[in-house]
C-alpha cells in the first residue's frame, strides 16, 4: 500500500523513472517498518491503549519476524530499517520534514 502511494505521488508529479523507483522502494520500506511496529504492538501492546485485542498473531499461530528471530533481533532490524529510511530522506531536507516525523513516530507508537 505504501509502495503504491509513494509511486503514485511520483507519477502524478511527473517524476522520472529513477525517482519513481526510489519512491516505490521507499514506500516498500515504510510499509515493512509499519508492519513490524504493528507486530510489536500486537506482541506487547495493551488492549486499553490499542483499543483492540492484542496477541492475536500468537493466538492464530501467525509467523511474524518476532517469533522467527525473537523480539530483540526484530527490534534491531526495525530500528536499522528506520535509520536507513531516514538517511534516504535527509537529501530532501526540509521538504521531507513531515514524512521524517511520521517515520520517527511509527516504531515508537504505543497505540
């Protein structure tokens, strides 16, 4: 979903193929980071804060990165992914301020 959204923004603004590919890849990475954050919240979140049931993945026997490599390694992977995304956004300076704030929020959110 993030992949398409970022690619579409590049297409609508008539960016070249290289820039659209960059945006598409960035969207894919953001989507993965969002999914990892969702998995962490499902694993250790509080129903009261989340406003929905937690530990659904475990109850359903879903394979997540957390249960494949452990929470600590999964968090290190997610944090490295976040830093990678932020480095890519640095070259866009102030124009990427809102997206940078969103990336910072994704992994640290509690709900």
